[in-house]
């Protein structure tokens, strides 16, 4: 039997949707700090899924993907419950920006990146740490699975792409050091075994394949407990990191992102229906995040398209001097691959995002879909 679910003072009975705000505190002049959320409680019991986006305010497209996906869910037919946090760090969306994007990666109040402070702090913490703590205790730990959405920022458009984070299953090597601050509460009473780590890794892999993005980048690094996905893994909450869309644009990538989220609900048996999958899916172990060395105006080379193939050595664009037309940087694909994201914004400073390229010489799994 499904039960009523509750976050702060907001309740959703079985078969109902509800909207609410998680109160965190007040800023200097009294502005309330609150984080919006949506609850969708199925009429039948089932998994507890968290859909979270926009820890980084320059990546707001996940919020739109979640909103659209939830409009397609009938709570009366849903099995399990969905806890949506579309705008995890609201002030990063509301304020600031750079040449790269409107919005910020860090919270302008304390200049912290929310994806480096998990599980947050209740006392002696900066605002972002207090916000993370509220989200962690009130919402994330009520769930058994989470999808953490990011996008290409204001500078790049991006196809849906899953970034499953694998890790060594040897407990002695599974967790990265140097991030002990903020991780103290978690290991209490918990034992990381290779059995537990192996099970988590398989579940993360299954989620990544079910998401249904054309490209999946499988990474294996020690778990970083200060990141939301890492902290979830250590607590037995299956986390999938994914990116989709960008440039603040509504285009076909947003529709694809909605289908990918609904694929996860189908995979978890929360809704009925066949998954919507691309003709071909690849998992790669190598993936290039290409960033500029120079600043100027970025002009894409003709014939370059999102999702298209590039070959090693091919020019994908140039950073030119906006006055003299001199080429300051020729941007050349370092591998053969698929262009998963590409810059759409002309002015660029050094370090600006140019492209993501999935290395098609490093495919570790692939599938043709009917
Ligand atoms: Zn991000």
C-alpha cells in the first residue's frame, strides 16, 4: 500500500502531486532562502526516485526537462514516488553570469559549488552547505535512486549523455582522500565491502544504459564523497549523473532528455511503456572535454553539427581576433568521435567550452536498437 509522503510541511497523498519550498534561512536584508520541490506520489507503492537538477545555475535545462516529464506522469497510475528538486541552488540561476553564460556555477552568496559540499552541514556551515544539508536530510535520503542533471551551460548545446561514475571495488581504494571535511557523518556504522561496491557499480551501469542516451561515458575514479553522486553511492542511493541541452534553448535535445528521464521510470517499473531509444548507443571509456586556450570570437567551422562525427585532426572551429581576423587558436578534434556538445556562443575567454567529443576508438559497449 502506498503511503502519504512528506517534505517539510508539504504532503502528497497516494495518487497526488504537490509543490512546496524547503526553507533554509534568510539573507542579510531578509530575502528568504528556499528551495522549490515537487512531489509526485503514486497510487501504488514502489521505488523512491529523486530527480535533481541545477546545482549549477548556468545549467538550468534539467529543470525544464523535469517539469515536462512530470506533466506526462499521472500520479494515479504511478508505482512509487518521485521527489523533484529542479532548481537545487536557486541563487546560482537568479544572479550573475560571465562571458560564458548567464547564471553561475557557484552560489554568489558564498562562492561555493554545491556539488563539492555533500552531505552539507547543519552547523558551522556556509549557506551552500546548509542548503545541501537541508536537501540531503529532507529529500535525498528519502530516496533509493537519483538522477542528477546538468547541461552544456549557456555556451554549448548538448545531446543527452549519461556520465555513470564507476569506481574501484577494493574498499581500500574506493574513496578519494583529501575531501574529509564534510564527510564525517557518513561512515558511522557503515562498512564499505567489495560486495556492496560491486552491487552499486552494477546498478549505476544499468541505470546509465536504461537512460537511453546515444553516448554513455563510463569513468572509473575513486568516489568523491563531496559530490552528490559520490555521497549517494556511499549511502546506497543509486546515482546517475547526466547532461542534456544547453544555451538556454528549447530544442530537440530537451524532448530527448524528457524521454530519457521517462526511460528511467520505465526501467524502475514505475510507469508502463517501452523505452524510447536512439538507433545506436555507445559506451566509451574516453571522452574529451575540449576547452579553449585563447580568447576572442569563436566561429564554428562549416559542416560541424551536434551529434555528428569528427575525425582526428579535423578543424571544428577557430578563435579569431575580433579586430584583425587573425586566428588565435585553431580548434582541432584530438580524437575520432561524436560531437556530443558544441559551442554556440561567439565571445570566448580562455578556458571556455568548445566541445565534448566521445572517442569512438574507445568504445567498451554498444547496442543497436530496433
Ligand atoms: Zn553542472
